[in-house]
């Protein structure tokens, strides 16, 4: 068995708290082929949020993803850097996008 990168994408910028972003697996920033059945999609999300906001920073709105980690990874006097990693094995009808809501009071993601 081998592992092959099918494609990659990104969506970056500045979000307000509770804002949702949809990352598409076709067009736009997507570089690669079509996501197929049994492909594993790995989602990595980061943001920098207020130290006062202790809530988990991200929620995945697209069903079937397993969250591997969703925690602050670094803190200074004013901000935390949050990091989430999740994955999903695609079924017979693979997703064409994933929707993620950011709950922290973040300046960047």
C-alpha cells in the first residue's frame, strides 16, 4: 500500500468569532484530482485567539470527520494558538467540501 497526495487546498484570512468557512475540494485553491471513495481527507486548521477565550476553537459542520486534536498549543500573555487536526475516510459519495466554524475570538486562521 502506498500513500499518494491527491490534492491540497487552503483558505486563509481573518474571521470573526462564530464565522464559518467552507473549503472546497474542486476549483478555487484546490490543486489536484477528484476525491474518490476510500480516500482519506486530512483537515488541519489553526488560529490565534484571545487568551480569555477558553472554548474549543473549531467545530466541523460536515458529518463523518474524526477530530484527532482540537486544543491550544501555545500561549503567551495575550493570545493562544489553536490547532485542530481531523480526518475522514470518504465513502461511496465523497465530500466535495468541508465546512468549519471558528468559535474563538480569532484574529487570523
